[in-house]
């Protein structure tokens, strides 16, 4: 989100912290730079009338309270997870959003003029799109040069002739405005391809309402909620087919996009399903969403990715973000795209000089709001002007609004010569723009106010009654060390308050009975990708819990009993059996140094480059949490943030790939946290807290839909596998070490208090097996996990009404049946020495699904292998059936027949 227009040159004297006090203020100091328009202060040093009330209220807060409110604002941004991804920024991927506590004020009468002009511009650009992708009269009449259109990479020939039923190509526009030194507003550029900023503007308003509630409510500030509701209703109404409940999705490039937070936010705010390219497929000229229930038709797509990446079949062939066949669906009129494919054509800087004549031709009106002076070099006279006055202009691409801007004044003579030669070779690809000083706005620095260059982004949205302008917007200011107004270069944002002449109350709400809403429950259109991510989120959260408890037990025994103790030896042996050693020789062989081994285990677990360690698991929780953020509550996201912070891994979240289309080499992690053994215990106990919060939120706050079921299924499978790993370690002990191993098993599975409440004795084999294997009332037992898995498999089964068990149901029944029928009193625990060959495997391929006729073994190692094989077979079956869709729909299924009949009715067959 960057203003790349050339109108950003500032005078050398840009103000300082030590300016004179603001008129009427006891402590606010401010000095605007000379030669530019300042939003708050008039040239004579007085506060502009519409700012007077705000400044009086800020002055009444005092410097200490103002600093406290600014700190509260930063905490709210962090707690709400408001981020902006900055590619390659050492400050971090997912950098916190920057919001200034001092808003930008706009007068009502000025806003009315802007609103009228922006609605006109939206209508004009929509008419241009309609013509250039339709009859192309503008080209034949010479009003738009052919080279400006055909040479533009954003002009997509495969979509020529595809016209929306309502003739609306543009549903959302973002217009960047700047004020010239004389106070007039100019258009710097218009974003139509994937315009961003609406979600951030809404979040800015919500945060400001909590930071300065009395100030905001005390001023007549226009609300923005109703306009977003109207936009949502218009998108729903734009469906090309008449359906009672049309499906609208918001299409995001993925979590590595710079404004991914906004994609998640808007999907939540408007109630749309957030999808990625892999969630969509095109069949028979229609777009479908891949869900657990099969393919569901999509009617409207709110598009937030570039057009070129949307269809690898017709557009950019190397794209992994698109849906093959989408262009065919657009031509067939079966889906509405907002904005239409190819919308980037009309945000071309080279089109700006032609807009006044196009307004006369298409609208019969003068252009109300001028663009910054622009010369397209494809015309001889304009090219000559740019070449002659290059030192006073900014040079930029005619086609790429997000490309670099070259300041002619900053080039030496050799640089200008090279640029002139490039323009002469490809004149149609270049424009020259006037460099004007941006207006400034007061920005809080922590002590006082400082003027910063300002660009105002305003959003125009389509409703069923035409275009409307959101009464507010996104003010963007430069950072303290860079005059460019760019979020990528350290800039910040401002909430924009449009003042009303009349008092403004709360936004109106629909009264009960105003509209009829069909009650629904148990929606099953969860995308398969999201189900897969939730499944693995549950597994990684459980692995974090297991690893944390394991490491805490190890360092606890090392601190309590010393490096040479038998209990530490048992703990290290079990760690070896569970696959956590950093090197190949197990303890107990050739007189190991237990203390060094424990130190090595801790270091390896806290190193993100170790895929089986705790640090890597925590980063996986964060990675998947980002992907399913629209499915997680704010509290859940705060718990994930707390998990990252507690383990000290915040800096590693910057190592994610830059782009879904070009992920680059895998991240190279360095050593993780330097944690002394004596400090490890408290830190690991602290890590358990956010993990328990996530588990509690899932159990108490999530509705029992498919998302929750896959999340909990992942947890139950991994917890069951962990229990089997623990007892595999127990099976490798005998004699006195057996008792220590049983104590450790109770601690790792958080069942010590349960055992002590039932048995006033040391840990014994059969009671421990009963509590941790067979007791269905213990949430940490194997049987409890299997009972829950059975319930989940029954709920997921599509054929349950017809009594036909799925493969997953049969596996769950067999797992629970084996556990319930095993004779613990006759169980042989083994007791052989620790194997030197390596840790036990945990892969389904190593343990094939056992024969269904095999009786439950009475040997513990054999039982563990049998159960582990079945659990891994269950996980693989879920993946094939629900995530990869590698299993065909079962023939003869009543549910499948009903779905097929429904599909036929929708197709009109």
C-alpha cells in the first residue's frame, strides 16, 4: 500500500519538535513547513476553524495522558493482530500496523465536492472499461491511443467481449488524493485492480473509538458502517443467477500478501468465505468451491489478487494462485467478479492526460477533480516537453502504477542521458509528472506534534443505487526518516474524520421484522484446504504441548536430582525412544555425559532448524494460524502471538517466503533462544499457558461445526500417538527404572493428581496402564481420545442416515474396541534394553494397517505398534477422503444420490 505518485517532494525545512505552541494550547507545539498547505494550521499561524474543537480536546488531555492514549493504541493494534506485511523488512513479516492517534479532519462542504467528483470518476472509469473491453469506439475515434492500450500488460485480450450483466466492471475503487499548496485537491492515482485500505480504515475507526471515545463522540463525525453494508448487499445482489442464498467469496492470494490482514478482516466483517486459488475449480463453465460436501457453486467473487494470476490456462501460465478456466466462466456469465478481470487497465498513469476528453465523450461533463499534471511520452510534443524539463519532473512507467518513481532532479547528467535514451527507445512506456509538495498534517511523535506529508486514500464502492463514497478514508503519512508516503518505507496511517454540519448519531440498524432471515445451522461448506489446515493446527498445538512437557520434565529432573541420577537417565532414555536426540548414540552407551546430553537436547529443541523440535512446532502453529486466521477468534490469535513471544520466536516469523508464486529458497534459521537450563523450567511452564488457552477456547467458544471437528480430530490423533510414544519408552525399562518411567509417564500425560487421588502408593504398572490407556473418563488417556475420534468420524460421515460405515468410522471403532477389550492384568510390558538403532518410527508407511481379524495382543510393544498403525491409517484416510479428495464418492450412497439430484436440478437437467 504505497503512493508512488511523484507529488511527494518536500521543502528542506519540514518543521521540528521545538515549534511554537499551537494557538490556545498550553503544551501542544507545532510548526508547519513553509510553502505547503498544512491541514491544521493556516498560513497566519492560527488553527483552522474545523480543527479548533479537536485541538482543544487534545490539549485538555495533557501530555502524559496523550502519551498514555498513544501507548494504549499500540497495545490495541497488537492485541487485534493488525499487521502489514513488508517484504524483506528486517523489522519483520507481519509488522504491526502504524496508526497515529491524531486524526485527519475534513470539512463537510469540502467532502461534498470530493464525493461528487469521485463518483463521477468511478462512473467514467467504468465507462472506459466497458468500451475498451467491448466495442472499442474510443480506439477507433482516436480518443485513446492504441499503443497506450495494446502495449499495456494489464489489457487482457482473453477477456475482451466479456461483459457483466449489469454493465458494472468496477465495484470498488481506491483514489489517492493530495492537496496542492493552494489548497486544491488533486488525484495522484486510482487503484482498480485490487484496491486496498477499506479494512484498515474500519479498524482504524474502531481503535480510535476506544482510544479517544469522548473526543470522537463529541464531534459530529460521519459513520461508515452503513456504506459497507450497502456494498455487501450490492455484491450479493450482483449474482448472475437467481438464488435464495447466493455464495459470495473473497479471493485472497494468500497469507504472504502485504494486506492479508485486510482480506481476513473484510471476509469476517461482511460474512464472506475467504478462499485461495486452490479452493476454487471450474467445471462446465461454472466456478465451484471445493468443500467437504463436494463442489458448491460460487456466484460472486470479491477479487483481491491481480488479474494476470487468476487463470493459468488463459492468462499467466506460471501462476499457482489462479483457477484454470475462470476466463471461460466469465465469458459464460456464470460468475460475477468484483472487480472485473483486466481492471488494472484504467489505473494506468498514462491514461490520466486523456480523462478530461473522455469525460466529455462518455459522460458529457467536465472532469470535476483534476489529476496531477501528467505527460504521456507516446505523443511527440509531450515527449519533447518531458525530455526538456526532466530535472523538474518525476518519471514513471505509463503502465505500472506500483512501479518506481524516478526523481529527475536527483539524477546527474549521465543519469538523465541514460533515461532520455530509454524514453526515446520506448516512448509509449513512460510518463512524466509534475512534482508538487504534498500537504502536511499534525502527527504525534510521543512528546508533541510534527508535520508529516499526507496522502488521503478514499474509497468508492458500488451499491444497488449507484456509486457512493465512504465518508472517511485512510490518511497516510510519511515516516520520521523517509519523506515518501509509503507503508513499505515506514509510513503510518491516520483515521479520517469527515465532519458533519448536523449532529451525527449512531448508525441506524435494521429493526426486527424489516427483513426476513432464514435460520440455518450446521453449515457444511467448509473448504477442504481450511479443513486440512485446521486438522494440522490441532496436531501441531498438541505436539507443542507434548514437547514442552517432555523438556520440562527433563530439566526438572536434572535440577532436582543432578546429572548422574537414575531418574534423569530414564527421562533421557524415553526422550531417545520418542525421537528427540540431537545425535545418534543413545544414553547409557559408552558412559554418556547426561548433563551434556540434556543440554544438547534442549538446544536442539529450541532451534527452529530442527523440524522435530519445539521451536519448529511453535512456528508451524503460527504459520497455519495465519492461513486460517479468518476462522480463529481474536482471543485465539492473541494466544498464538503469546506463544511466539513467550518462546522468544517473534523474529523468526520474518523468515516466511515472500510470494506464493515465487517462494524462493527455504528459510535458513539460525540458533534459537539462548536458554540456560536453570531458566528453562519456568519458561517452558509459561509456554504451556497459551497452549492451554487455545485448547480452552476451542472447547468452550467454538461452535461444533466441521472446522472444530477437524481441529479437535487433529489434537486427538496426535495426543493418542504421543501416549503410545510414552509407553513405548516405558516398555524399554525394567526393575527400578520401570517405576521412574511410570512416574514420568504420569507427569507427561498430566495425570499425577488422578493417580494419587486413587492410589496411596507408588506408581504400579497395571493402575498406570488403566488410567492412561483404558480410562475413558480421563481426558489424557488413550481411550478418551479414541472415544472422541469415534464421535467425530460419525459426525463427518455423509452416509450415517443409511447405516453405511465409512472407512474412517471402521478404523475408529476398531481402535476403541481393541482398547476396551485388552486385558491389562495379563499385559507383558517387555522390559528389553533401549534399542541402539534409533527411535521408534511414527509413520504410517512403516506400520501398515493391521489385519482386521488380528486379536488384541497381550504384549505391550505389539499392542503399541498395532494401535499406532491404525491411528496413522486413520490420519491418512482422512487426508485422502476430505483434504486431497483422492477417494471417489461411494456408489449406492443415498446422500451421494441426493447431492447428484440437487446438482442436476441446479444445472436445469
